C-alpha cells in the first residue's frame, strides 16, 4: 500500500536510540505522515515526566493488530466502502470489555489506498468506526509481512529452522529493519490517540513484537498488554534467531504477556532465563518476571470463539438449505471433516495418508466413509505452499483412483472459497472433525465444530433428529495445537504417526452413541463458557491488576535502541548518590561499615572469585581511617578471606555468614554461635554428593561450619529442579538436627541454626556501644537474601546509634528489599567506596599538613 506514512529507520541495531517525531496530542484529524526516526535525545524524553497529562474520563482500550477488523470494497462509483469484519477476532473480543470501555482499533487495511485518498479515508474510519489506519508503503509492507514475519518469525515459531535457503532463507538484516520501521509506524499511530495515564493498549501477535519498546520509551507508565497468537518455540529453537534478545526485551516492556498454553509460556520463560538471566516466580496463582523493578505478568488462557455469531449463522435459511443438500448428497455415508489452510504446518497430507491407511486396513469402510477436506487459501506464499498443493492434489487423486467407484469418492477436496454458512453446514453433518496440524498456535476449528453439532431446533428437523436425544460429536486432534489441552474428551494423536491417526479415525467411528454424547457434552460445556468474551474479559482483568500500582511508582528509562527498558521503583526506594553519601561521610566521626563480599564487592557471575587489587586498596584505605570500623562479611571460609585480605590489617572479617568472627588482624577468631558438634555433616554430605554426581556443572563446597551445593554452572532449568529436590531431601533427613537448610542464588546450603549475617551487625553495634561509641554513620551493602538480616538489624537499631546517625542500607540492583537504597552493580559500589576512601585520604592529608604546621610553630617557640 503506497503511502506517505513512512518512517526512515536509522541503524537501530548499531545501538542508536530512537526518537518519536511528535508530541502526544489529541488530534482533530488523523495524521498519516509518521514521524521520522532519528537519534534519540535521552535528556527528558525517557523521564516519567514525558507522560502527558490525562484528559479522558471514560476508560478506553486501544487494540493494535496487523489488520483492522474491516472489510474493504470498491463500489460501482469507484469509491471505497467499509464494513465491520465479523470474523475478526479483534472485533469479537470487544464483547468481553464491557459497555464502559471505548475501543479504538489501529492496524492496516487489506487493500491498497491511493495516497491522495488516505487523509480523507483515515478521517472517515476514525469518525465512523473508531479505527486508525496505518498506511504502509507497498515495498516496505512486503519486506515486513512476506519477508520478516513469514520468512523468519512464522516458520521459526512453528519449529522450522532455516537450515537451507529453501527453508525460510538465511537471516536478512534488511527485512529486520523493515520490521522495525513498520512497528515504529504503528507506534506513531498509537501516539496520535493515546491518553497514557488512562488508556489501556492491547497489542496482538508476532507482527508487532517490538511495539512495546517504542511505546514504553515514550510513555514510561503506559498500561500495555501483549498476546501472542502463535506458538512460542522451545529455547533450543528460539535461540537460533539472530535478534533473539532484542525481541525478548521488547516483549518484557509490556505489563502482561499472554499465551494460549502453558507450553508456550514455559518456553518463553525458559528463553528469558537462559538468554537474559531473568527468572520468574509464581505468587498466589500468578506468574511474574521481575524486570528492573517492574513485574511483567504472564497470562495463560486459550482464546475462545464468538458463540453468538455462530448461532446467528446456524439460524440462517441458507444454512438450513445447505445442510439439507449435504445430507442428501452424503446419504448413507459417514462424513469425516477437515478444515485447514493450505500450508506446510496444517498436516493435510498426513491426514490424507491416514485416510488411505484406514481404507487399506478396513475394507468395510470403503463406500461408507468420506473425508471432506476444506482447504482454505494459504496466508503466505512461496515454493513450500506450491509443494503442499501439489502433494495434496496428487494424494487425493491416488486415493480416489484406488478406492473410489461410481458415485463414491473417498476424499472430497474443496479448495475453492466457501461462504461461512457453507462451512457451518459441513460442521453440522460431519460425524467427526479431524485436526492433524503438525504445529498450530491455537486452531478454533474444533470449537466451531462443537457448537455447530449442538445445532438448533430447525436443523434438528432438517436432519430428522429427536430433539430430546443428547447431541454427539467426535474430535481427533493433534497434540501439537494450542486447543488440544482444553479438549480433554478428544482423541489426541501424533500427526506424524499415520498408523495411529488411522486408528484414531476408526475409533471415532465405532464408539457408541453414549460415548460420543458424553464427550460432546463435556466439550460443549467448556466451549460455551470459555468464549472470546470470557477470554478478553479475563485478559483485561489481569492487565488492570498488573497496572494497578503504576501511578505510585517512580519510573525512568535507560538503555539505547531495543535495549531500552524502564526502571520502576517504590517511592521510598532510591539510588544511592555518591555525592550524598560522601557528604554525610565527611560530617561524621564514628562510622560502622558492613560490606558483603560475594556479589557486592565481587560480581557473582565472575569465574574468578579473587578480589582485584583496586578493591583491596579501597578497603585498606577505609580501614586506616581511625573514625571507621570496617567489617567484610562473606559466606566463604576464613582461611581464604585471610589470604585475600592479609594486607588490610585493621579489617574485620566475618567468615561463613558470620559463624567465624575476627575484629582485626591481631585478634583471634571467635564464633558467634556455640556448636557442640558437626555430626550432621556425615548425613548431609552423601546426599549432596548424590545430587552433584547427577547434575553436570554442580559442585560441593565444604566449609568448617556449613556445606554448600552450588549449581551456578549447571543447566539453569535442570539445576533449579534439582535444587528443589535436594532442599526437600535434606530437610527430611536433617529434621532432627540443629541445622537450617536454605536455598539461595544457585546454591543450597546447610548451616547451624541461628547463624546469619544479622549477628555480625548486632555484634559490631553492641561492641561499639560497650566502648561508649554510638555510630553516627552506618553503611551496609549486600546483594541477596542472606544480607537482608543485616539490613533489618541496622534499620531497627535506634538504641545503638547516635540520635543524628545517617544510615545507608544498600542492596545491589532493583528488587524487593529491606534496604532503602540501591546501586546497579559492583562497579558502582566500588566507585562509591572509592569516593569514601578518597575523602578519608584527603582528611588524613589535611591533618598531616596541620600537624606539620603545629610542629613548626612549636619549634619556632
């Protein structure tokens, strides 16, 4: 569709950020010329202040899809006529949003519109249909849809790897750029109509997977949902995509991500864990990922069908006449029905082979069983579609030639377009519906079939059925389609196993009427209660719940290009400014500093755990300041810590999470908790050894007071699963021992009861108090759950602190914590500590100069 609505895309992949060319505003007309992508100025656009003020009272949903739910035709006068497309899911879901919601649609038109007419048509569609068209240039749309979407995403999401140029082709960077350009045009269209503080935005399917990033970049607190209508492949398949991380991060800029099945959601979560290091948690039935302080919720619910529309078509006189015609045509025969698109994933040829096998193995079925295969035109194009067509025609011809006879064709192939009521009529007369797709995101054919088999009074009379007799139906469905888990009464098959499909077809024919009735009733109850309105309402409810705390969170954006993300923080949780803490440091005289080593001073992902020379020098400088008492807290053993930090003579060390304690280099080691014996190790170590042997990449660390099973280098999914099993196993065998079993980041640890890092904080503050020293500056830094005990102690230790004490409890990264401050990573922590050490050195230098002057003054006298 040639259009002036075109965006030039700079090299986004190189890391350049993007700029939206216009400010959000309410438009009296719909603009059709999109903003130009340019280098992005992060000075103010990424700020939460970029959110424009709200001016809308009524709740509103902006639904964004590749195509608008409209039919487009030219009338006799050459003018464009528009009407609602009743078959469009985007239109049908409106029933579940309620009358209080105003709905605006954004998408492409199915026909090419002359650029001269685009402004007028856009205005007409907005006024009459509340639709905002995105006019995409023909060449750009071809690269976007037939290129990136259909050559790269669609095959990959259906488990087809581009192993050769014939199988989807090699990754083409220009197609990716076209995909980004079109997503940017859609983003501009959303901005023309959105009120970001009030409106909900619901984006649909793989065509618009990077749209959430463009919207989140402009409106940090936009209420944004995304639903994927295709499968999501396993991580082994998805990881082959060159832009895998860009797409994942873009999706994580949504608030709610929806999938049809748990399998699809599980694959997505696994990809996030393996490729981004983002793990999920399940809380009270909801699955969520913590992503830079935001909770991204996961919704698992298969879409339903529009019941009322089907019932209206079932009541049409045309449907009744067509049913009568088909009943007469197939009188005395049992009809099996298949309705599929003519593409490589629908398994039409496998279904035909199963039919051939059925007729071979059961000669009695010849002449009495007919397979009607309705083949809808393929949505894509290319060599693979032509091959599917050729194979289908050849197989149908062979079967009919082998088993057919005058007046009987075992397979009836319908490849011409059917009107909806005609397809409905085939559903009504079919004894069994077959869906043998090798991979399909959802597939609503079985749902439609169930409703049509329920029928109505008119159709019962046409078919000569007793209205008091329960209805019956049978389904044979592939294991690899999204609707399969919800159809518990269907015969599930592996479509690749032709013999098994043939057996399933035969079983569907010979089941008793009571069995067929029971299965039909079970399916009908599910389909009638889980329609498209239920699906949309449930998605909206979860989106509202997920976005409930948007207003109270402080947000700002970071990152460039598709690496952009929003940091969302609790109002009381803020980043620790170096200038702020250095200023407080300089004003104070009695300072207590508690530093976690693992993950705070040393990155947990680092292969080498040995501290670098910079960290040691900074610690030594802090320890030399007489106003400071510095403690290093670690889970590591005392001998290792002494070896690493031997140059820091005045450094206090707490080893093994506080079990061993030493205030400085001259003191002896002490224990915080008295432990009579460690006999429990003889029980725990063999159990850990078993899991270490069966989990590749895991290891056991034996400490003096504890045992740790570490699975940091194991497969993340298998390691996590084994950790849960080990935790249960150890808790069971050590139930009567004086130990605690806890899990942490990539570890399971057994240690004596009562040992925690909070003891170190208590010991430090109580020792200072005994010496009549009340700290007026307390700094505590940690990175995981074991450090929360220290935070809790210093935040509640008012009696042990000076009345004017400045307390800085700081965690690493944005996450739920008892700390009030955070720093992003180890680099920022060392930079902050360097600032404190520099202040100490400057003060020492000043004191030395003053002392020299004082000595000189005494000498002069």
